[in-house]
């Protein structure tokens, strides 16, 4: 991908609460990848029965589609998405 | 009770009496428990792929959940194609695999594979059981989940020590499926009423929701012309005057024309697959779209809907029917137009009545459709023969047409037919297969014999991978590459080696007698049908092309003719 193309790829913050289970992260990442997004940052905290996962994503497909697919995962409880105004171009 | 017994207990509670499986090391405790269980019939297939596909066929034909079982490692990996097949077509399935004992997981133990990791993308959900006391609740959840909302396969991977462990947890209570509320249909109804050329587009979601009756009442109330996807075939019933049949890559010219001309596309239980829509730019260019589906993620996925309703199709369709019965739609001109298209642009078979002529695939399927009983279940494989069945066989119910739609799995037909026969031992089940596909699960002839299933097998043998040959001919300058199967085995002798009688036919005047002979025979029988190598499936849209650009040589027009319905 050319640097220019990279600059114009929309990015998002995605926060996801999942039930805690061994394969939770893998499930999430698999859907993100297959539905056309790239994870550029990731953090996770676990408390009690939940995992709270924060992702920064890049991808040119509609983010609502990714959200709808993630919400279908049996162990996903909530997905919140926020567009990031072209983080990369701001960073130059 | 140990873990294995808890699994059988869950089967009983959910009325699961037939399972398809293959034993091995890590799943042995479950097989040991099966010895004492007379309420569960375990069907031993000869390959785990066939176990999964048979469970799939069982589920498609019956509407109940299909269950398959395998051991760890190669047993589990052999299931994968069948599970992917079920996933792509949203078939309710429970998959049970043995796993190496918990302490050995992650040590590259004998027959250890990370089946959970390998299958994430082809399951609705999956579990690796790490606590014996969690097993009853997991089984309960898995069985419920596989069948709820949009169905799909749920995989439970169980280490051997958990199958053997005493389970202290009580028997799980049956999970309640949540009631769904019917969305308001008023706005959609207004859109429907204002449309001059509304067209119904229905898919596999109708029978997945067991909404066949509601669908037909709705069709009757609206009189709306309709097209179906491959998996929606049979939705409108036999002889419906406004059904234009299958749309898409191998759809009829009439169906694709109606989609092009309609001003409202009313999509029910369909996901707008690329094989159906062709290039999206050219798809239903004049239409607004109402999309009704059980799965929110299908709405707006490929084409934005002008209005979407999500929920139980039965409730939604009933609400429309009720509203429409007092004041029907006024669309008689459009109905007439669609009927005319259907007459001039419906599926055509280049009928050659000459008795000594070689057998044509479409002509054979038309005869089969006339002769077989209305409630016969046809399990197809993948290729030209599959499309000929979709085009030329008249189905009166979607559960009578078993076809691998989403994954297009060669080798599906024979095991799926076995599953369908177990779903109803008295029904007529016919596997229509190709010479290539048949060889992908031919070992299942042994299963037919073992259980003495009265299945009928029909091989349309064109001595090649016909569908690939056709695309090489049309789109790769006729450069044939690795599609030749003229060294096929003698299929008649092969069937007989499994103690299954078989007949060979090759001329048009033998079609009727051949079909009647296998249907009349009290037991399994194979009909080997030699057909021309060169015959193609018409019409065809070039992969990636627009449905407007159909190539149709049915009447031997020039190859490049882009015909449209006049
Ligand atoms: C498992 C699998 N491998 C490959 C394919 C690709 N494929 C699609 S149709 C086809 C040819 C099928 O040949 P046959 O069963 O003889 O049917 P025909 O088209 O000749 O009627 C092939 C190879 C597939 N769909 N499934
Ligand atoms: Mg063939």
C-alpha cells in the first residue's frame, strides 16, 4: 500500500465487551481481519466475567458492517465504535 | 453420570435420536456410553466428512438439528468441510469432537489439533470444555444456540478426561428461546402498495425459519411475481403462476429480466449472494428494496436497503398477509408482463425427442421431475448436474431440494441423501450426482448397504468436471486443463461391488424405463446415465458480470449473443 493510500484509510476506535472465555480474543481478531480491517493498536483488561478490549482499526469498508458481525458473536456483549479523524494524516 | 453420559442425556432431552459419527481414541468414552443407550441411533459413516454432511442433510430434510461426532486430530479435521458447508448455508448442527486429555493440550500430543482455533471462522460458536461440571450447561446452550435465530453449527470439543469425569453439576434445565417481537410493517406496506412492479425475492431463510406456510399465504395474498435463490427453490410451491424460478448466474432470463425491471424488490430470507445478484452495479437498478431477515448483519451488507425488517419471518409475513387480505395489490399489468417473460424466457431444454439420441442432462432431469413422487427429496452434488436440477426440476417444497449453496461442496450429495433418508426412512430420496462429485464420497456406498437404505443414486456421467470444462470453454479460450475424467471407474461394477444393483443407460428412449426401474426397486439402486461431454448449462452469466449479460445458447444461437428477454 502506498503511504498516500494508507493516509486516506479511515480509522476507528472500537471498544468491545466480551464474556471471558479462552478463545475470546481470537474470535474477535478473526472477525476483524476477515471483514476487512487491520488492527493498529490493541489493549485489553479483564475484570470478573468480562473482558474489555479496545482496538484501533483501519479499513475502508463500512464500519457498521463490522460492528454488526461482531455483535453476532455469542460472547460479545457490547460494541462501541468511534471514528478517528484521519489519525495518520495528522501524524504526518 | 460421567461426561459422556451427560452428552447422551442432552440428546434425549432435545429429542436427538440419530447421530452420525466415527470413533477413535479420545472420543472412546462417548462410544462406550453409546453401547448402553438404545435411544440414540449412531450411524457409522465411512469418513468424518460424510458424517458432517449426513448430519447436514438430516437437518435440511427434517428441520431438526443434525449431530456429528468424531475423534480428535484427523477425525476432527475431516469434519471441517462438512461444518463449513453447514455454516455457509446456516444449517443447525451440533458437532462433538474428542480432544486429548486436558493436561496434554499444548504438548503436541498424539492426535492433538487445535480444532477450536482452526474452526473459528466456520462455526456459530464453539467450546473447548475445561471443567466437567460445565459440560451439562454447555451442551444445553450449544443445542439451543445452533437452532436459534439464524441457525448454524456449534462445535463442542471435549477432552477425554472430561468425558470420563464424574459430573457433579445437576442436569441442565432446558434453555428458553426468547420471544421475538414483530416489527411494525406499516411503512413497508405503504411502500409495497405504492409500487407498480413489486417483485418477491426469497431465499433459504424461509425454510430455516420454518416459515413455508406463512410465505405461501403471503404470496397468495399479494399475487406478487417472485424469483428464488438456489436455496429458495421450492418456496412458492409447484405450479405457482407467478413464480419465475431461480435468478442469477444460471437463473432464467425471465427471472433476471424481472429483477432488472422491478421497481420494488421485496427480499425475504436471502443474503444477496454474488451468484444470485451478479455484479451489484447492474442489479435491480430501478428498484427500491425492502429487506426482511433474521440476521441484522445481512441488512445493508451488500446493497443498502430502503427499509429493513429484522425478526421472525413467520410473524412478519403473517402481519403483511393480514393487512393485505382486505385490500389486495393492484398489479395485474405487471403480473401479465412477468407471465409473458416466463413463457418466452423461462428455462428451456433443447428437447431432442429422437429415441436413439444421446441423453441430454436437462431432458433427463425434466423426466425425473415428472416421474418421481411429489415429496421425493433430491440431494444434489455440485456442478452442471446441480444447476440442471435447480433449473428443470419442479420442487413443491424447499426441504425437498438439498443442495450445497454457499460452499458448493462436491461430495455433498451422497452423504446428504443418507442423512435425509435417516430423517424419514419411508421417503423417496434421490442423489443426483456427477461423475466427479460422486467419487468424492463414494465410500458411503458402504453406509447405504450397511443400513439397507433404499436410496436412489443417479450419476450424470459426462466423463469430465463439466462445470469447470464449460467455464474453460467459454472464458479461457477452450483451453481444457485437468478436467478430463474419461478414465472413470466402471460405476455399475463399482456399485455392485458394494452389493448395490445398478443400471446403465445412454439413449433418450431409455430414460423413462431407467428412472422407473430404480424407483420401483425395493432397496438401494444406482442409475448410471452416460451424457454428452459437451453439453453446457444455459443461460450463464460470466463470473463477475452483470445478470443483464446472459449468454444463452439453448437454441443454438451464437456464443457471444447477449440475449435479453424481448
Ligand atoms: C470439493 C470441491 N472441489 C472443487 C470444486 C470446484 N468444482 C465445481 S464444479 C466442479 C466439477 C464437478 O464435476 P462433476 O461432479 O462431474 O459435475 P458436472 O459439472 O460434470 O455435472 C468442480 C471441480 C468444488 N466445487 N468442490
Ligand atoms: Mg461430470
